[in-house]
C-alpha cells in the first residue's frame, strides 16, 4: 500500500511538472502570436491610413541598406526614397516608421532636412515645394530594436 501511494505521488509530481512545462511553452507561443498580431496590425493600419501628404507624391523606388546586429539585437540602416510629385506641389512628405526606431538624420541631395518622428510617422520638410512631375530623392538613416527580445531568441 505504501509503495502504491509513493508511486501515485511520484506519478502525479512527474505529470504535473510535465503539464506545467507545456503551459509555459503554450504561454510563450501565445505571447508570440499576440506580438505578431500586434505588429501586423500596426503595419496594416499604417498601410491603410495614408496621410494627406502621402497622397501628394508617388514613390517610384525604395532602396534599403540594412545591417542586422544579432548581438545587440538591433537593426541599423537607411532607406532612400525616389518619389515624384503628383497633382499639386509637395512641401513635405510623411514616411511610416515605428517609434521604436531612432531617426539619425534625413538628407536630400546631401543636405540635412528638418523632420519630426512621432506616432510611427516621420514628417519631413523638403527643401522646396516640388511641383507636379518633379522628382525628389530623400534618404533616412535610422536604427533601433525592431522586435521584442523573445523573438530575437527564436530567429537568431
């Protein structure tokens, strides 16, 4: 009888430990799914909600120069945007960039441009009002931690 009780206790402890580990893994998977859903929602929302400034120009080309540093868990780089004014003059442009990224600077033809980065949007004042049909090329340098710590562990 004592042996049966002892085996039942051992059996119960073993499976409770196994079950709790499964719950931890499940919670990590749920956390991943929630974070993935949140990031996707942010990107989708940014895609669906064009600003008034974004309707004034047509992006013809994006050039990305990115460096991923897995040890620092950061992304650094630049995006160069070639765009053309459409329908009316363009005094400034808006570029979607999540707030967790830090904008180091914005240039047009090598000259620094003033900008404001808030609400996941970089608002850039151009050097002049670009008229319909005119092209302009803007480069934005940025860096930051792009994804939560636990996602870095899974991907790198």
